[in-house]
């Protein structure tokens, strides 16, 4: 199992989640987050905004589904045809263990 964490623009949230679900990947945890990339935020006039609102989508996926999930996120999280700075980042890490919280697992 792998954990895919995608940090994307808030306006892309619904489209990315819809396309993931359409592709058969329904389970996701969605968080509103703040952050900045290597551009150190954005400057509008004399004001610097260094904490930009983003959305983090987290999904546990089978190893063999990773490329499909990443591909869907890459395609639908982009702004414009080629994408732009600030469109997001995707992190993939291994999950060593997984446990479902339910009464069935209580010994």
C-alpha cells in the first residue's frame, strides 16, 4: 500500500475528486491547508502573501494503482495546458501497516 498526498489549488478540488472517483478511486481524506512553495509566496503590489490556501488530498492506494492515481491528479489539478507555478505537489510514500477501526477488530 502507498499513501498519495496531493497538495493542489482549492479551485481544483472538486474536479480532481470527481475525476478520481470516476476512475474508481473513491476513498480520500481532504484537508484545507496553508503553505508556500519555493517561490516563497506571491507578491501583489507591496504586499507579500506567504501562506497560500491549498487543499491536501490523501489516499491510500494499492501499489499497482499509484500511476493511475498520480496521472489523474496531474491531469486535472493543472491550470492551463502545461500547468503553472503553484498548481501543487504530489508525494507518494509507503504504508507499513493499515488498520480499520471497527468493533470486529477488538479482541
